[in-house]
């Protein structure tokens, strides 16, 4: 959100109700409006054809369909997870689905579809280096909930343990 605001975008963020200070965090990071609730409900509560861009960090076909409704003609849908919730990297099948969406329209909207997935080790390194540099310059202020030793890395991916901690923010696993 912080970098998007610098580009002049007006941000409407979605925040789960379970995060106590979620609205404040979203606003502090540049959101103009915050919709509190589950992701699909939040998207469905927004006005039809009122957005030029949706950045999906949840994934799933239902999220794409709901986002099409709120996207304006010539809008852009960018997803981090595609239709399958289990993968952050697009495969051949996912690329074919994106191509099909580009050519076969459900309506008169011309919605762009992009899966922004993790492709190569070099891409990861470059992305992490750019985030690190932005944080060091003070351009962005990452919010961390905890830093775990490598031996406890499994806790970072356990949703039951994460909910028990009730700490919003990223979990960092220290590997060295």
C-alpha cells in the first residue's frame, strides 16, 4: 500500500475483523478507505464497475468473479495466488487459463488478468533486495509480528498458532 500511494493510487483495503488495529494499520500505510470483513464479503460490498485495479492476495475463482463485478471496463485484475489457493507460482495450466480469460469475455468488460507469481530464484532475490532498500531508505515501514528462529519456522505457517498469537504483521524466520 505504501508504494502504491506514492504512485498516486487511491487505496481501498480489506481487513479481517479479527485484527484489532487493522483499520489503523491500513490507514497508516496509506489506505483511503478500509472495508472490514471477510475478503469475499468485502469485495461484494463494493460498488459495481468502480475500480480500475484489484490486487488479490487471497486467490480463488470466486474472488476473481467478484472482482470482475467491481472492475470498470478495461480494468486490471492482478492476483498473487490465481484460482488455486495452494500455489503462489503459476504453472502452464494457469497461464492457459489467463490467456483464455483475455480472449473469451463474459460481458463487454475488457478485464486484464495477471498472475504475479514467484518464478525464479533471481526474481526472489531482486524483489527482496528492493524491499530491503526501500525499508532502509524509510520509504516503507514493514510491520513485523515476530521473528522466529529457524527451528521454529513451522510456526510461521501454522494458522492455529498465528491466530493464538493475535499479532498482526509479518512473521520473519531467521535462517542465519
